[in-house]
C-alpha cells in the first residue's frame, strides 16, 4: 500500500481507518475520536475558506498544548495553507517579528497567549481567532472532509515554517514540505518498539511547536491510530505523576532533563547507599539489583511503557549507564528542525551506549571533515526568505550541513560529539569538545548541569548545584568540605582534570547561581555566556 505523501492524505486515511478510536484528549477527559477530529479539521478548513485563505497562505498558531492545537495544525496544512507554529516561550516582540516575517494572514491563538501579546497585535494586517472558541465552534458543526479540494496539494508543497530557538541566538524560519514531514513519520515509526499500533497511548510533555514533538509525538501517532493525552494544567512533579498513573502510556517522548532528574532523585541515591554498594559486589547480584530498580522506575511511568524516546539534547552518560543496566525501554534519537526532525535512532533493547543509533530508512548520512552531513526526503526546502543562509548550509553536491560533529563505528552506528560552533581550539590547535567535559562534570553528586567556556585562553566551567541534594546526601566524595561550595567545586575540577588530556583541563570551576537560560528543548543557550 502506498504511503500518504501529504498531510491531507494522512488526515483522510486516519479519520476513515480509526473513526471510533480516541485520537486526542486532555487529562481527566474522555477525549475526541478520530471521527470527531475529522469534523473539527473540516471545520477549521471551512473557517479558513471563509476568511479567504488559499493554498500557500501562512497561518500562525500560538498555544500551549491542548486538543485544539492538532485540530488547527491538521486543518491548516490539509487545506493547503502553510502553518507557522510559534513556540510559547517566544516574547511578544518575537511573536510580532515572526508574524511579520512569515507574512501570516491569520493568527490562531489560545486565550492565555492572546492576553500575553496585548498590544503587539495592533497595527498588523491580521485576523485573530481564539483557539478555544474555534474548537468549540467546529466541534458543534457538522462539517465533513471534502472529497475534492479547490486546489491540488503536491508532496513538495510547503506545509510548515518553523522558527527555531537555537543555542546561537538567531531564529530562522525552517521551511518544511509535506514530503519532508510525511517521509519522517513513516521512516521513524520502526524505531518505536515495533511501531505505534491503533489504541497505543502516548503522554505529551513537550512543546507542540517544536518539530520533535509535532512530527513524532502528534502526527505519527495520529497516522497510526494512537491516542495522545495532553496535561490539563502546567507540568509539575505532582501533575506529571498523576498523569502517568491515569494514562499508563505505552510510549513517551522526552528531553534528557526529565529522565535525568528522576534517575538522580529516585534511583541513584538508593544504588549508592553503602550497604547496597557492598552487596552489588557479589557476583550476579549487581544485575538483579539494577533490574529491580528498573521495575520500580517503570512502575512510576505507569507500568506499561515500552518506548521512551529521548532527544533534543545529549543524555548524561551516568544516567544512560543506569538506564541501560536497568533494562529500561529507552531509545536515543538524533535530528534537527531542518530535517523534520529525525536522522538517526535506536530502539529499546538495541542501544549501544553513547550512540544515537542508525540512520532513518531513506536518509543518507556521511561524515565530512568531522561534520555530520545528510541528504534525504526529510531535509528542508530551505530557510524562508533567506537564500543566503540556505546556500551556506548546503554543500555543492547537495548535502545538508548539520553543524554537528560526529563519527560512525564499524557497525554503522552514529556518535554525536557536539556542535561544530561549540568546539574550543586549544593553544596548540587542539580541538576541545566542551560537551564531553560537561558530561564528566554532570556525573558528580549535586550537579544539576554545567557549561564549559573559554576565557582569554583559560577553560572555565560554570556549575549549577542542587543544594538540597548536597545537604541531604553527604557522600564520601564530599566529606571534609560539606557546606563549603568552593572546596567542592575545586574537588570536582581536580577529579575531572585527572580524566582529561592536558590540553583540555579546566583552569577553574565556578558556581552558577541562577539556572542557565534554555531553548524549548532545554539546551543551554551558549551564546549568552560567551
């Protein structure tokens, strides 16, 4: 059977195939079936037609995660218009700039963010629709998806323009076609522990305006008949644990920060108790203890989890070691907004530690001068209205430059070393990879995260500490200077330097008193600290 090559075709197929299954829901609700979502999507199409929106017109979408978000996104793109998803973390000034740069004719915005934008929408040639009101209106209607549309939709037509919030500070509009997105949906599904099946449950935690969550956490399950649940209130540990108990997800996507916090708070302290460490030295017992810990962690996620996808940033090495030994069903993925997003991935039970796995079917990956370069049906059309920047990121023979450094092992598994722009050149021309040093620092008890920078030829690490953890758990590592932050940081410096080459040793480790500024996928905005 031919796979759909446009979002319009995906919508038609899924609404027909899975009509009576629940497609999207909020916690605490029964949700909306695929048939009901078909009505909502058709209603959005009718509203766009009423406003005179035609193929290629841009429609901006700004909202926290809720059922109306996929209804609007799928309605816009299946109509033939171009959706411009806007991250909720963007300032009102950023939002205004994106609307102007994209030339959006319509803004669909949630009540919360309409109030936040205030006067920034004044003076714009823009029709504003409130998402909650729109969803209520279209669900009440009796619209049906048309058998024929006024304009044909081709796989190469633009589906979305996504404005990134990267670590370098410059936001670009990534132009993705229907082919880019659809090819990645079908190419990625095989990594999901046998693929997503009708009725599979997903709990969504990440911003829908980010390609990672949009393609793999929304469009993919919608294509396969899954049900996605969104939180009905802002995330907190209590809200999350309640949602996990309610949903009992089969699959989840997350950034490393979530699982790192859980493992470091719930698992590592128990594994590192003096008596447990002694018992673990008995042959055969170590594996039993780790597997028992893995069952407890799995139970915390609802007990049914078979795929826990991790992407958006590197996973801390010490946390991955624990997950691996516990047999937790994690899988690492690597990709970029420009590649819709997935380039390489692993499957639970087939992980090689530190590796991001093998390429997505149909995607070619090569290493050129240390840089990961790719080509395939998922690679973007270009940066919207920025031909110069677009030309810079493509090689003469048509490969996309990811800006990441990497290498393959003998089995063809990819390892990502860090961002090319983050590399620090040593005094004698040596390449120093700050992410590798940060990974060592982050393994120390009480370290939340770290950032390695170069200042006047000196390597300095800024370290954010968890003071409660340090106060509660005084380990052998900290005896002699508990409560003395400077002494502890100096101890970290000495121990880390003992594991580094001479040219990449730290001159100083300093305390970072405030949390680092982050992107929506929780990567540190490095440019803020240079």
